[in-house]
């Protein structure tokens, strides 16, 4: 009886090991075609105000990127000051869907980090980076005019020694 169990267990172990295969069915993802930003249109203008901090400021939508392997795509929205050819890129959001909505405060922080001047209309370029692992693809670039704000208090330089305590 003991030998029967040993033979059955040995047969199961050999059958399990024998069914293993070193072949794996991997498919490499490659960019196929292109995708583009649908809204907003180039030249759109937005003025940001601190009173509307949590309200939606701008919604970006784009067509889905096409890769040869059906898998989840990670989209990163990148912004840069117009004319810099994305030399200094600011990541303004990441998603797995084909749209991204910024609140006023989030968009303000992103454009200030990109280098726009508060209370002055500036121009930024926006593009979307689609990635599947290390394979990336970029959308077209649009240009948007944005007027950011700052909540920092202004500093005033007053000459004299009135600031000394006696």
C-alpha cells in the first residue's frame, strides 16, 4: 500500500514537471499609427483665478493610441513653454483613460512649474505621451494661452531704519 502511494505521487510529480515548458508566448508592443489631441483646439485661452480653485479649468481629450499588443496604455500629459520644443517638460497628469480634467489650482500649479509668469498671459505647448512598458508614442502638439495667478504676498522694499526694534 505504501509503495502504491509513492508510485502515484511520483507519477504526479513527473507529469507536472514534464508538462512545464520553457516556451512563453510573449508579444512585443510596437507603436502602430498615431493618435491626436481632440480638444481643446490650438489657441484656446483660459484665465485662472484663485477663487475657483477646485472648479474644472481645462479638459483635454485625445484619441486612443494604437499599439500592436492589446494592453493597458499609460498616458502622461506633458506641457512646456511655447518655443522650447519640450526641452524642459513638466508632467501635468497621468491617466489610463483618453481624457484629463485639471482643476483651476492643479492647472495653475502645473503652468507655474513649467515657467509661466503669474498675472500675465503665457503660451504653453501640450502633448500626450502614450506608453506601454518602454515603448512610447507622442500625440500632436497644441498651443494654449493661460493666465496663471499666485497667492504669494508681494514684498515691499521701504528704505530707512524703521524696521529696527529699540
